[in-house]
C-alpha cells in the first residue's frame, strides 16, 4: 500500500490535522501539532513527507526510525510532533488495511474502557467549586484545574493560600473521593513548588502535575520529600530518551506523554512500557482534538499501567470549535460513569468529518498562548 499524497488542515481552535492518501484508496488521519506552533510543525511535516511519498505505508517502524534518525538533528517538540502526527496517520491506515482497531495490531487490549477527567477553571482559575460540582453531576469522577496564576521564584503566601482556598472549594463541593488533579503548569519554581506541594497534602489529591518544568526535573527529588501526593509530569518530554533519566531517578509516579508531541503511537507505546517496568502509571496528556484522543485511547487499551485519560471536551481553549465537531459520530467518545469505551472501529476508530474539516480549514487559526508578565515587568511562565 503506497503513500501517494497528503494534505494538512489548520483548524480552529488550535489544531493541525494530517490526511494521508494511498494507492489502495484508503486514507489515514493524524494530528501533528504543538499548541501555538502549528505553522512550524506544518513545515516540518512537509519536509518529512518528501521521504514518505511512494513508500509502503505498512512499514511503520522503519518509517519512524528513518524520520527520527535520518536527520542529524533530532528530538524536541517540533520534530517529534511532526513525527507523531504522521505516525498516527500511518497506524490509522494500517488498521483500516487490516480492518482492525489499532490496539489489536499492538497486541490486543488489556481493558475495555478507561477513566477520563474533565478540565475546570481556566488559565486563571475561578469559581472552581461550582464548576467541579457541575462536572461531577454530569457523570465524571475526576477533575483537573490549573493551580495558580503566575508565581515568582519566591512569592507571597497569599498566592499559596488562594490555591488552597480553590482546592478546598472543590473538595467541599464534590466530597472526599472525587479525584482532583492540580496542574502547576510549569508556572511554579522549585522554592514555591515545595511549599505548595506540602500545603496541598490534606486534600488527598489524585496528583500534582508538572510541579516544575521538565528541564528542572532534578528538583522532583526535593519536592517528593515534601509530599506523598503522586507526582505527574511528561507533557513537555518528547521521546523515550527524555523519559529515561526521569524514570531511573524514581521520583515520578505518573507519566503524561502526549501522543501528538512524543512521537505518536509507536513511541508512546514504548514509553508506557518503560514506565511499567518502574511501576509508574500512565495518563496521556491530551488537551487536543479528536484524532489525538483516539490515538491515546488505542495506546491506553494496550498499556496495563494506564489509569486515566485527559480529554478536551469543554476545555477553556476550545472557543468556537470543540472535540466532537470534527467527527461524524460523536458517540464514539460517549462518557458514562466517568469512563469512555475504547473505540472499536478500524484504525483509530473514528470517522473524520472531512467536509467540516475543509470548511473550518478555510477559516484556520493563529492561536498562541498568552504572554504573562510579573508586576516588575519580567516575563512569567504561562
């Protein structure tokens, strides 16, 4: 089955879709994107596709290795996101070729469904207590929120207290046993992260996420000494080589590779298996579109250590377009009692609404993350 062509579609709110075409008439879809750098990833995909045109679409491992190793410079968010979306589309094609869901081609499922969580709040979280209750009333059993606005290296205890008040409001509104994830979002530097992790201990959180930026992962050792809350990180790590030291150091409890950033299905399946050997859980990062989510669920089906899946329905980024708008049958992502079934259709298990994709690609987007500054005028982490 030869790859004969491709198209890229930059669609709202902030996504990039890839369509691969073949001489068999089958098409495969992927989602190669870095939020805020869609055009940059688009260029990288164009460069990589010059190699793939005319190649056998079924030789996924060889294509992955070539895309990764044939360039002298490798890794990082742009190149690995380009590989990721191409890889997703290749697996979608392979599943359709064999008329089987991707998970069957990865060895078969070890679960039928997976727990999901929903976002509440926003970049600057507010009214999270009522928002959490609404989400739980809708059937979810876990929520996640941004913990704080920008923080200086050393900041005030007032901001710490504001985080605690928001988490207390959630716990009061949803009860003792609903899962709560608090995302530090890399906004918190080590001195304040230690304080915040310790102060959040009484709320029995599901996890704290990215307590420091991935480039400061050595700080996790000290943060882990201040809390028993599970520590999650990994959305800004892009290959098994990035995760190698993190897992060996032993201070992470949950890894969160992104199937659209960390080399796609091929690489994230390997990362998940590495984590399992260290008794570390998997919770793939996915505040993205339906193709990325479908790819996540195929890996979740086969990864014994997967315990929960992020999904973007209703997330604050999805202004004007949302998760289900780009697929023909939204019931494939029907959430019930806090879980979603693993898609059973061939390939990624979804049918992309190509007419709607083309319509929205004509609108496009230029999404970029906000730029925040501290009161003293210095740049802040977003």
